[in-house]
C-alpha cells in the first residue's frame, strides 16, 4: 500500500461551517465578509489537488536526497524548486495576505486548513513557505515604510522567502543570552556580525531573494531580553550584490532532511532595524505566535496523514481471517487517532478563527476578546498537537507492524519528521509555562474565563439534547475542574512563586483534555445538523467523538490531580558522577 | 557532549541484592548456589567495561554504515565482526548456559543485566547474539540427541549464531497463516521450501555457521496454528556445503541499520525437525518467551542510556543563568525518566529471577509458582519497557532541544532504534491480549493472586515503617484495584467474549502502574538498608521513587477506569472511501 493523502475536505468543511460557524463570524469581519463556505470549500478543494499532485510526491524523494551545501549555497532536492514556483503561480502564499500587497485577503482559518494539508504531505518542503506569514505580519506591523515598500509585496506573494534567525549556540530557549551585534551606520543601516545555528531555510534555491529577520544587540543595549533588536537582512542588497553572510554547514537530522537547517555567520552583513531599538523580542513575538499556530498545524497534518494511512492499512491487511480493522486492539488504536485528530482540528481552527476575528471584527470588544482567546489557545495548540502527532504517528506505525518500521511504508518518515515540532518555536515545555504563567495567571484568569464561558454554553446546549447529555455533563465537569485547579494554583503562587512552574506540564495536559472535551461535544452536537442529509456519516462522527469521551477523557482526572499536587515534592536532580 | 554510557552498576547491584534479595533465592537453586553478590558484581563490572570500550563505539558507526548485501551474503559494518569475536572470547554468550555445553551456568538475572547494557549501547550489534539464548533453550529442550550433539555446544558458547525464521508476508501476528513447506526425506531430514520476511540476522559475517529455526508445514498438516512444525536449518551442512537458501534483500529501516533484516528464500534447503511434528509453535514459544524478556531488556537499556545522557546534558547546559537541571520542567522530565527506568529495572529483573527459580529451585512448589510469575510478567515487561523506552528517549531528546534532533547528539538514534521493540516478537497489542487473556484470565486469576500476594506483603512492610506509609498505602490501593478490575472483567467475559479484547490495552497499562507502585515501594524500603552506609544516596533514591508515587501513579486511576469501562462503546471503524 502506497502512503497516500486525501485531504479531509469533508471534516474541514464540517468544522469550519458547522462546528465553528466561521462564515457567520466572518460576516462581521469587514474584509472577510465575502468569504462564504462555498468559496472556502472551493479553495480547499483546489489546495487538496495541488498538495496531492505536486507536493506529496516529493516527500519521500526529499527525505532520501536531503539538502546539500556547495560552498555556501544550499541546493534543495530535485523538484522542490519547480513545486515552489507552481505554488507561487497558484497564488497560495498570497491567500491570507492583504490585497494592498498583492494578497487575496482570505481568512487565516482558510490558510490554516491549507497549511495543515501541506505539512502532513511534505513537512520539509513546507518549511520554506511556512515562515512567510510570520515575516509578513512582523514587517507589516513594525517595518518602516521604506522597508515595506521594498520587501513586503514580494513576501506577501511568496516571490521572496523569509527566515527567522534567532538561536545561537549559547542562546536556545534563553534568547536574552544572544550576542550577535548590530552596529548602526551613518546611512541608517546596521552592520550585523555574529553566528546563528538551527536557522531553517536561511539559504536555498527556491527563490532568488531571501530575507532574514535577525535578532541582535545594538551597542550599549541593556543586558538580557530587554536589549534585543530585530533587523531585516536580505540575501541580495538593493544594488543587487550578495550580502555578507555565509552558511557554514547544514545539520544532519533525524527527519525533515529536505529542510535546510543552517549554521550561519554574519560578517558585517547589511541590515535595517525593524521596529524600535531593544524592542526586537516584542516584534518577534508577533512572528512567533503566528509560527506557533503553524507548528501546531504541522502536528495536525502529520496526525491526519498517519491516521488515514493506518486506517487504509487496517482495511487492507488480513490477519486471523479478517481485516485487522475488525480486531478490538486496532479499533482502539484508530478510534483514538481519529478522535484526537478530529478534536485537535476543532481546537486549532478555533484559534485561527480567533485570529481572524481579533484582526477584523467590527466590534472592538469582540476583537479584544478574540485576541485574548487566540493568545490563550496558541501554546496549547502548539504543544498538544505536536505531542499528539508524534504519539499518533507511533500508533499508526503499530498498525503497519514490521512494514511500518521500513522506509518504503512512509509512516516512519512521518514519525521522524513530526518529532522536530515538539522542539522548535519554543519547546513544548516552554509552551506549558507560557500557557499557565503568561496566558492563564498573568491576567488573573480573565482569558480563561472567556474560554470557559464559551465551553459552558456548549455544555448547556448538549445537556439540553437528551442524546448528548453525556457530552454536556463531561464538559461541564472539565470546566469546573479547570476553574478550581486554576484558582488553587493562583492562590499557591502568591506565596510560592515556583508552584506554576512545577504544575505547568500537567496543567497543559489537563487543559488539553478540557479543550478536547469541548471539541468532541461541539462536534457531536454539530453532527446532529447533518443527521438528515447524511445519517450514516453523522452517526459515525458522533461515535468517534463519544469514543474520545468514554475512553480518552478518563485520563483527565489524573492530569488535574498532578496539576494541583501542590504539596508533592519535586526534588533536585542529583548530578551525575 | 558525546553520547556516553556508564553502566548503572550501583543500581543494578542494589536491585539484585537489596530489592530482590536474589542471592538468597539463588542459594536455594542448586546449580546457582555459588553465585553471590560479589561474583555478580564482578561479572557486571567486567561486562560494563567491555560494553563501553568495545560495543558502544560501534553504535554510531553501525547506524551510518548499515549492512550491505553482496550477492546473497550480508556484510556487517566495520568492526562488528571483531567485536563479536572478542565477545565470544570473553565468554559472554556462555554466561547463562549449562556447563555440559561449555557454559558458565550463571543466573539468567546476571545475563539480563548484561543484555540491558548491550542493547542500550548498541541495539543493532546486540541483535546478533540476543537470539542465542532462545535458540539454546529450544534446542536443549526439544532437539534430538543428534541435533544437540551437532549444534548445541557451539550455540551455547556463541561460536554459532542463530536466527528465528517465523514471519511470512501474509503471516505476521497470525503465524497460523504461514505456508513454508517441510518435505520429509528418506534420510530423516526435511526439504524446506518457502519465503520469509523480516528475519533478523539470517545472514551476516560474524560467524561461519548460522542456524535458522524455521516454522514450516509438513505435508498433510492440519490447517492453522496446529499444523506448524519447527525445523533447524543450518547455513553450512554437515558435509561443509552451503545450504540452499538465499537472502533476496535487506530492509531499509527507521533504525537498527546495522542489524540485517533479511527477506529469505528456502529452495529445498535441508533441515531437521525440532520436537514433535505440528507442535512447532509450542517449541517456539519457549524461544519467544525468552526473546520477549530480552526485548523488554532492550527497552530498559535504551531507557537507561537516554536518561543518563539527558541528565548529563541538564547539568552541562546553562540557560537563563543556571544549569537547566534546576528548571522545574527539566526536573520533571528527568525525575520521570529516572523513576520509570529504575522501577522498570526492578520489574524486569524480578521476571528474570523468576526464570532462575522456575528452572532451578529445590522446591517444586516454588518452581511452579515462579514459572507462573515469569509467564505473567513477560508480556508486561515486553510491552511496558519498550513503550516507555520510546517515551523516555523522546523526553530525553527534549532535554537536548534542537541538538537532540541532530545525528551527532546520539539520542535520536536511540529513539529510532528502540522503536522496533514495540513491534517485533509480538506487537505490544499482542502482548496486552496475552497478558489479560492467557496469563491472567485463563488460569482463573491464580498467577495474578500469587503476584498480588507478594505485592501485598511489600505493602504491609512499608505500612509498618512510618516514613514509607505513603508507599504502602498506594500499593495496597493498586492491589485492590487490580483484583477488583480483574474480577469485573472475568465476570463480563462469561457472557461477552470480546470484553477482554476491548479491555486488554488499558489493562496492561494499569497493570504496569501496579507493578511500578510495587517496584517504587520495594526500592524505597530497600534503600533504608543503605541509609547508614550512604545516606545521601538512600535519600535521593527514596525521593526518586516518591516522585513516581506522587506524580506518575495518579494516572493509574484513569487506566483502571478504562480497563473496566465494560459498557463503553467500541464502534466499528468506517472503511475509507
């Protein structure tokens, strides 16, 4: 059986239209008001065709061939450049960008569904365009008029690609420790000097121009994270000459072999400040938040492709006289994968819709609230979807048995490729701290209260329908557990500043169960609306969601217990001999 | 930081002597009575040196180089052959085999600790000798005198290596579906014809002679698993000529690149029956049980090497002004890894000790009981240790961050290599069914009752010590939960034969928590005995075990709940379009 991908168009449409009612929200969002579900469906159908025909076939090729470095120039695998050209010609990079800059101005939620497809089918190829939107947002909001007029249209349409140059050997999670220098020049530019590592897509042959967004320190900048500035450093200078930076080496990695992970040296390269001096991290965080949602969508794409291939295998493979799909152990594996994938899709798309509303909704109160919700959901989406992608890919490998461990099967590449997403753009441990400390506790629980309000409304609606009462009650119980746990941690934090750090990981896992309980309930209720037009589909959907409720949600109690085990000891580690 | 390995000699000795009191048991086991803890410690120290100096350095080399096929002959990576020769000359294959056949007759538990070291340091290399003991046991118990005199001494000392030829394309988990033929010849031999896949170490250049234990069907054999016979098929026939089988290809795999995974064709190869016609599976299961314990030990070895390297990294890597070992998120990751690794070591070694007592104890009642316990613990050890090795290796990768995803770091190889162990020798899903159906329910809970009795004695001992009361009470609660859950499933199974199949996966996970609760309690209590000689070590050990109790055991309740969710629906899967 060849590893294949059929975009889950039916489920995407269901989540967007029925579960989230996105077109109703978009109608209140001036520039998005024209986007109805038929437009959305047409775009996604076209994307599905492009992804399957053009991008998917390069996945195994890219894994086998990898990137190569000739001098300081990176060569991508055969076919990558042509596929990217077709991607630009198809207008895909411009999907969510503003018409002022050549974009199509479609909702981020539509773009999110496209990104899901791209990452599942070819994570490594998708690494090149996946950073575009973050660069676009950063430049649009913080760039000078001159920089925007020079670069923004090309970025908004994908003619120029972008890279984020953050990490240095001594500065991984701790960006405040970075030392790359930016020396102001009389002409207003900066001379950038320093080394960076793990820079994805810093060089390649997909586009002529590449811009780096580089974190650096200006002279006399305060130490730590308050002294960091952001610079735009192009590959080609305005006069057409090559800028002074060098790719020293490419990393040999577990997966995403076709994504060029570069060690870079800036040797007095020319750049220009984006935003205010020493406010680089704030500008960068705009890019990082977009990037973190995208990373969550990478997880979702991997989860989907692993699940659907395992499902096909389960119906093709006969053991003990019947397809293995009939064996309870395989049913558990696959129903779990489906319940998590479909639930996570609802959560991720909800975050994307929040970004659309935060940007465009006519009502300022709605904009503010949706912005809070997007910020709250982002670390959850990033951490949960990437962790579960890895778990699901591993479970899918079990369905294939021994073949799953071999290269030609495809699922082991998914497992290797998706693993990086738990690390980059802030490790999942960093996301857990971000969720609990910055997004839940820092505003006194205000954003959380908004989310719980939305979830409780769903619970009430389910409780009102006799056939969905179990969903409603379970969701209500999760809301109560979340509220209570948060209050307990907040109270403890007053006298014990480390308490949230100890609780963060368990809190994120528990919070993920809460969000899934909501997603399953909302999906089951929305499925009732399709019960007349497609009863078999509606029943099966409800059964998968109920599988989540009955078999997966019981793990939530243990997570809440750990999150509130405030007296439990977390001893110091003993140094190795 | 280079990926390194220091055998956990201190912990091994502690588990063997203090937690399990193995030397006291061995004293009742005639041929093992001479093995005291000093002998054991000396052997393990020597093994640790050999493994670190000879086997570990070939791990990355083997991964990069892999095996190659020239014609039908497999070449292993540079250095593998010399290392194996040193291994044979050091007497390591002969450690647990009988002196009658050139062995040293040491306990299987001692051999288990050596296997743990070997697999963690170089899983692929260890694949070659790791099957020896199963082949030895099978031949010793079921082989004719002639076969034994021809092959057993060379197998017992490692001069000949062995392979298990079970799987065929249509017969993976379902061995009853295999079709390889064995045609009796007038001289008493069999002519073997058929194809096998995924045969580890079927050919290589480590030894001249290789014997295959081949499952096949005699003419007119009954269909299914009751018509399967076992044959010994050597590479070199008694007259020195090459037997008629061919390696058609090697698999390209996610990991263990240096282990030759062969597709084989037997073309009228000469072999001889082992054991009775049509009773091949029974003979093979002896080999499989030994192999399954070894696979669990592979998981343990991987868990150990990943954990200790992550710990070193956590003390070397400075972020936010201090070693990351001080950050709560990293402490959680590492304490979890340590609590699981050390707990799993107790469980695996307990199973190995049970095998020693089952074979050699003077008291027949003890032999029978320990045999039941070994059978009960084997599927747990296989499934839990391999699953947790994968989880722990993934967590260890998080500690390394971006570097962890790159080849030179080493931890990504551990993650890739260890993944196969969840699949082969019976997938972990098969182990879960084996545990619940064959080992727990089939004897009416008798074996389980023996284990619970042992665990309850430990719980009582802990409850009697004020400082260990929490361990004792938690273990008591787990024993009660296990007993109750098992009774409920057994009752349900009377009218609902599928119930155990639905519950099996959750039951295994819950059962694993029970076993860990015992291991943590027993270790904490045993550590008190070292409180005077090495108080810092005893305190730290107890803290790690208590971490398991407080932070990991809360997940057990959700597992027991799922295992007994007898009314929860497990809907049929919907076939893909």
